[in-house]
């Protein structure tokens, strides 16, 4: 089976969040199910640099106003198709924002072009290869399903995966004439969304199947609280909605072979984690004592509950704990955490920014990872934590609720607990959970049992890839 994946970021070529991890890991996992996935992505400068060897396989004289090429390349087991359109993608900044963190004003055109290129590949643009199924990710690729629906390709099955419904790609109606779609596409059954153009809305309306990245999040987005204004549409398409929890690349995230940590270890050799803990203490200038180290590896935003961390930081220190924080985001939240670090030197350490190797060391050396997200479609950091014996403390929402077994009395007695969940998702709720955490940490055998149970968790892509393979097969059966 041949599948075209369309995504705006793919690890290890470029990453801003979990979407990249999924887009990079799923093709490798599907190969074991007899499926060949090629991934179309934008030719950002860093991507062009890392794909030194590539072949031109198609050209566009005018792709929504710019000349462009499709390049084919192989990278770390991935079969990559790159949309090389310098007018759209060869610019400083990140994939979506400029150097001042402002959205590029032409993002609508940039990602409509990516989607249109995906639709043309589905039409047969590439010599000798045409996909049986097209799988688009998030709003940046959602228009692929729209172009296919309105340009005579509706007979090819399409899947759209929502990684975070909060990001919808909503633009003013004045852009519609520039998209190259027939007038009837700007309707309630297509792109029209409260008078605007909704890229994600259009994808949700036109794709054959909708998936999101955990079963609980699939349920949550049917409600007004989590549906972000799209719950009516999602409920109308409930029969086509599936929640498939993400996995992680267990070759990249493997504490027994990880090159980014100070000392490898396994579930049977947890004492070796002490070397990583010491390296973490030195990296964050923390006091070298027995108090538990809680890490945060996150975008520093309200959605991720970072204001809750700032509110309880002093209390954590009073209880004898320490904090190691890696991330960037909202300047006010960055400032609140930096202020807490200045109040508690040796107890709170912060690195502002994104650092993939450091995130590995933090999972290998911290005692627990705090994830107080107000909503979390799936989350990956808790899966890394489970894999590395870094016990997750998570809000009871979305994929966090699906992947962490709370250390309540019943779970502890049955020896199945893998972490700690809390609700309500506020400072009081987190403090209540942390009281249980400190109690468990004071009993080394209990703590080690939770660590070991977490490290036994199957966080790989195997089960999830099997679910996707089953979904693809069921869609093809309808053709």
C-alpha cells in the first residue's frame, strides 16, 4: 500500500513540537505492516541543508504565484519529498514565524501551496508513483483534502490527523479567490468558517476519516470545552472520528543506548541513573542533595499549565524539591519562572530555549516530570518519562489520562501504577498530587516500583501503527 503523508515538520529534519515526532516515526513503523509512506514537507533552509543529496522529480511553473520543484531524498530511513519553493520557504525565522515570533503574513499561501502540491502528487504528478491514500496533518496540510475534494480526486481516500485543535489556520475571506478553488468551495460544506476561510475546518469537512492523537482527546473535542468552536462539525462526523494514541521512536529514546545522556541504564539498573542525575545537577547549578528533582520540558504557555508551575514553585522548594526547566514561550511566564529561580538559587534552574540533547539528559536524570497541561491531545514528554524512569505527574486530560496509570492505593497495591494524575487542573490540584509524590519518594522501594512499571510500558509505535494500518485498509475497502 502506498501512502502520501503531508506535514509541515518532520523529525529529525525540523521540529517545533509533537507533530514532527509523529510525522517522522509513523512511516518507519508502518513499514513493518507492508506499507510504503512518502512524506511531503516544505523546503525550509535547514531542511535543504540537511538533504544534500536529492533528485528533482517534478516542477511547477506557477504554484499559487511561485515557481517550485519537488525533490526526492532519503534521510534516516524516511522517504522524503520536499517542496522546494524559495519564495515561500527560504527565509529566516521558524517554520511559521519570523525572528520576532510573529506569524508570517502569507502563511495561508505557503501552506495552501504545500497542500496543493500534495493534491497534485495524488493526481499522478510523480512518474511511476501514485498514492493509494493521502494522510494530512493539522491545519498546515488540511487543504490537501480540500483540493482533492474540489478538483476531481474525491475517489482517493484521505485522512486528516488533528494534533491540536487549538491551531486552526483561520484567515480572512479575501484570500479565497487566491486559492484556485471553485466558488462552491467557499460554503458551509467546504472552507467557510464564520465568514472566514478555515483551513482545518475544510479538512475536517472533506477528509474521508478524522483521527486525533488519543482516545480521550477524541471524546473531549466533541464538547464545547475542548471543541474550539468546531465541536458541531466534529459531532456531525463522529462516525468517522478515531482516537489513536501516539507512540515514540524507541530507538531514539532508549536509555540503554542514548548518546545524549551521561550513563546508559535499564530498568534493572536504575542505580546507574545517579550519574545522569549528577550531570543534571551540574548543568542546572542545583544543590547536590537528596531532594527530588522535578523537570519541565515544554513550551512555556498557558495551555501547558506553566502558570500553575510558577504558582507552586515556592511551595515545591519549601517541601525540599528542586526544579529544572527547559523551554520557551510566553515572555510573562518565562519571567515568572526566572524570578522564581533568582529567589531560589540552587533549587530552581532554567534554560530558555529548545535543546533536544538536553531534554534527553533531563529525562534520564530527573526523578519526575511535571506536565500540568490544561488540555493535551496526546503529549510525548510523559512517554519519554516512562521510558527513562522519570515518573510523570500529569493533569487528567487527553492523552495524559490515557498513557499514565495513577498511583492511587488500588494501583499501588496491584503494582501497576506508572505515575501520578491530578484534577482539578490548578495549583491546588497539583499540590495535592505532589503531596502523594513526596510521600512515595520517601519510600525508595515504592518509588523504584513505579519507575520500573513505567519503564515496562509499551510506548512504541507498534500498536498505533497497527491501528493506522487497519484504518487505511478499511478506507481502501470502500473505494
